[in-house]
C-alpha cells in the first residue's frame, strides 16, 4: 500500500525562546495543561522506550501518573518485560504525542524505582478492580486462555472480599529522571520549532534545534 501522499501542513503558531520557561518541568506543566484543555484523549498517555541486555529496542504505551522536578512516574508489574529491561539497562525514553495540538514532547534519562510509600499511596487510589487486576496478572507472561485469567480474578475477589486490597510486593512505580527534554511544535512546510533542554551542572542548557 502506497501511502506516500498522506500528509497535512501544520498550521500552528510558532514557538520562541522568550516564551519558554527556563525550567522544563514548568514548561511541560504548561503544555500538559494545554493538552487537557484542548480535550486531547488521554493526554497522560506516553510511549515508553526501553532496551534490555539484548540491545533490542522495545516500545509500549503507559500512563503518566505523577511528575515534578524529580521526574516522570509510571506504575507497572516488577516482573513485566519492561521491568526486566529497565533492570538490565536503567535508562529510558518517553514520548507524548499531542497530535491534536501539533505538539510532541520527548524525554530521555535514567530510571529509578519510586519509594514503597509512593507506590502504596498511588495503589490505594486505584479502583478496586484495578487493584485486583494487579494481583492477578503475571504481566508479559504467556497464558493459555482468558478463562484462566478470569478464574484468577474470581479467586482474588474471594481472597480480598473484606477490607482493603494490599499492595503486591511485585508491583510499583518507576521514575524517569530527565537529562534531556525536547519540545516540538509543528509548523508549515515542515519547518518545525524544536527546543531542547539538556541538564547541566548549574541548571539547564536550552537550544533551538533544526527541524
């Protein structure tokens, strides 16, 4: 299938250095707010790229659950494929594709586990069904049928029929600590605006990149 003629011009306002915050977290917060106000579906959905010991890049979509000056947090099963790859190579890249605004944000940096307190706080805020699901799924492992999964759900519902669902010891959060953040704004004729923040000893180096 030849789809080479699928294209559109990005009609959007430009991005100047003077309009950007000196702090990339603050700039991200501004753009994230814009995405929410614009009604972007799942604005906290981000592509997470990891590479394990086999040097084969891997990619999936996860949900951002928290961010601050320390980094960008998501949660998962510590036995999952992504977790094994992070253990083997604790560095990752994130991509927020806010296509409706002709924008994207790219983030790169090392990955660290969040504290158990942080994981417990978030886990307690999840719907009960999602809490049960965390106990049930051996994420990324093969299973012969969905029926077995549903059977395990029923078992866990009986097990935790009273009281709160506890935090599984094999489940928790990771924080991507940004070393490099790029803000991309689509412009006509593919002459896009790109600004990159690179962590330096005394703050952040900000530079415009060619499109």
